[in-house]
C-alpha cells in the first residue's frame, strides 16, 4: 500500500512539474491531475471572504477624535494594501477579499478642484459618509487615493495587485438606493444619469429611475438629538436641500420630510414595482428555479425591461470588465428577484466563476433569490448567526443549530456564515461574545457546520471590540461613517509592516487560532461533504454532557471529522462522546481502536468502537473546540 502511495505521489509531482512548464494561456482552465492514467478533478473546497473596510484598513492614526477630520484622525488608502499586506491576508486562509466602500459615495470633504461637487452634510451620515449612499458608480471614493485625480487608476492597480497575490476580490453594488445627490460625472459614452429621462410629474412610471412625491419639495429631517457634523459650521448647513419634487427615500419612506431614522441620505430606485406592490415587468415562467444562468440569460435577451435594470446591469459589467471577481449586494431583498435573474445571468455570461453575495434577511425568500435570482450566496444572519449569539448570551442552548442545518439542507451551501461584519456588533465586544477568546467556539461551529463560505471582518481575528466613539458611529460597531482608527488591527499592521509587531500575547494567540482554523477549512474535503448531528444522542445518553456543548460529524470519501465545541467560557467539560451506530456503519468502521488527530493543535485522541458504537473521551476547557480527524 505504501509503495502504491509513493508511486502515486511521484507521479503527482511529475505531473505538477510538467504543468508548471506549460504556457500561462492554460491558467484559466480547470486544473486536472493525472493519477494512474485517469483524470482527477480537484474536489471543491471552502471559500473564505475577508471583508475589509477599505477606508479604515491602512489607517495608522490613533487619535480617534469624535467627528475628527482626515487631518485629525487619518484615513487608509488603496496603496496600503501592499504585497506584504495581501500575502498576510492570504496566509490567514483567505480566498476572496471584499473591499467595502469602494464606489464613490457622498462625503463631507472638498474635492471641487478635481470636479467633484460638495455634498450637503444634512444629507450625509457622519463626516466620511455612508458607503451605501453611492454618488457615482463609474468611479471610486477619492478619499482612498494618494492622488484623488487618479483614483480609478489607483484602484485598478489594486485589482491587479490583489490578483497577483492569489486573491479574488469583491466590491459593493447597492441597487436598492443611491445617494440623494447622485452625479454620474464619469459615465461611459452613451450612459445617461439616473433620473435624467424621468417623468417627474407622476409618482410612478415604469421607466422612471425614481419614485416621486409630485408637487412637494424635499425637507431635511430634524431631531432634537442630532445635528449634522455635531453642530460644526458649514456653508451648506442651512436647513435646506434642493430636491423638487421630493423622491421616495431609500428605505421606502414616501414622506417629503423623512424621519431622522429613515435612510434619508438616499433615494429609492424604481425597478418596475408599482406603488401598490404589483410587478410591471415580465415574470419568470414556472420551472425556472431549475434552469441554469445561461437559460435565464436567454430568457431576458428579447424582453423589454425597466430602465433601472439596464443601468445596474451595465454598472456590474463595467466593473467585471475591470477584473472585479464578484459583488456583495446591499439589501438585495428590497429589489425583485426577476431583476437579479436578469443581472446575475449577464454577469455569469462574462465570468462564470463570479462570486455573487446578497444581503437577504427573510428566510421565506431565500430560495427565490438563490434559485430564481441566481445568487451564489446569501447572508445566514437570522438563522445560524442569531442562534449562536443567543447561545453565547445564555438565552438558549446550541441544540437548535441542528434544526437550522436540517431545514436548510437543500440550500446550506448557499448560506454564507459570519460572526462579524460592518453592520453587526463586533464579536469581541461586550455586547456580543465579550472577547475574542470567548468567540472561538462560535467561530469553529460557524466555519465547519456547513459547506457554505465563511466571512471574517478585518480586526475580528485579533479581537477588535469596536470600543471607539467615532462621532456619528457609536461603540460596539466599527464606524462606517467616520474617519477612525481600529486599535487591535493597527497593532497587527505595525505601521505598514503587517507583522503583528505591536501585538499583545492574547492577540497573537487569537490570530494564530484563526490562521489554523481558516487554513484547515479551505483544504478540507469533509467540510464540503456530508453533515450529521450527533447532538441528540449525546444529549439523551451521555452523562456530564454540558448544556453548552455542541457536536456533529462531517465526512467525505477521503476524510472523516468529529467536531465538538464548548460554548461556555467558564465551565470545563469532561464526558464520553458517543458516535452513534449509523455513523460508524456509514464510515465502515469495525470494532477496534482508531487514532484521531485534532486539526488545530495536533492533540491525539482515540476513537474506540465496540458493538458498532464509538466512544471518544473528551476533556474541553472553557471556549475550547476539537476538530478530530480519523
């Protein structure tokens, strides 16, 4: 057996060497290895997305003055993503990087010298502005460039640098709404601005890009608790913003004077949904949930679709042509899935491997957006994320994770798992897990429970808690509206060395844990294979099996895993973990003793099979997990 394996490895080595000598023209083809004169296609592996808030990633300034300017608090640039930085991100176990906040959005800073109009602080959230109030989709945020006049070229260089370092990249597209003051000053030839051809005398027209409130002027929202720029003087702060007639606000408000809690900095885009909610466009025929993206593309080729559909499709194809490998779609469920079928199929025709991720929070709509909207992945927020958060808060046990996994068995591959992102409270914040250490078992479960991709938010891997009062943004979330530093991340960045040179011992150990975990997941075949819960049998039959322990098995033809986590930070757990007879039978194990190797830190365990049932002696410290490989 060893000789056969040795010859196979020698053959594999010769094959790889021969492939390396081939011309680069074959690089885009799917890799095939020759073993025993047979073609072997690699098994699909997990994907890991590393979300970076681009404006904050490279900022070394530690002042963190509330409402601070760029001069006071600093700002990160595209150029801060050096080869070294990107290699360190890739080495963490990352396959895709999501550059958040790249498209040019409204902000309070004077760039009139390069032809950009000033934005009114009364319709901008914070000073740095919301990345989801896009002002010009055909260019990028000038704050992010060393030379703002050459900002697009600097981002194009980052695209090339990202690819050179073996990573794929995503950017945001926000089809539901755009900035209140959208100005497409960089439109390609023939592309007209949003609203340029609208009939503004009516509330709704199928080919209008916006919804209107006829004969009413927009009024700036007011509040006793909020003043733009925290009361700082600015020539544009006068209680007025010129918009006539007023447009519907991004979250759907139909008031000429939106509430201060509405998305007042944005306007709603019209996709051919009438004000009564009915659809004013062709609908997909029955059975199209089973059709390929190519068949969806063919369906739309001869269809008359609303103007906004065409505009956003063209925006996506513009960035696809520049080498962007995919998109994260903000609030996708506020846009009809027929549009997504139209746009996503067009993207896939240009790049079949495009990574298309959508923010959807309604479980009843998941399958529509996956199968009809042709999304690759949706946020698994209201199921897995919310349950794990409830467990760590002591509101429930982890047992419900099994039901979630079983209910979503047909779509589990499409449900992206995360514990931290720009919208949510930081995993290490007191409002969530309380520390990076306490978040470890949640992360193990989140990354290994299903075949879905994993997402990590920059700073999560070093225990960033989001403690800063940045101004418009408040603590527990790293602000997306302000110029601010990210302290734990800055200690890893170490003034551009990206070596953790300023780390504390706990930060170093936490990042090492993430590196071990994520690199294991992107190499594991079992994590793309089958899932079976062993929670119920252990809950019922295993003594000393703690309320906050969760266990399950994952396997493929070549790899078998037993995963067990202690979600309690304060209680050590000791018990005999039972591997039920149906799993032992499926794995074709005979009575006897088998070696298990823990995949994060290499600790050996033993599986004893007797009368067709397995037992593993487990001793877990607080917040500890084992990934045991047979």
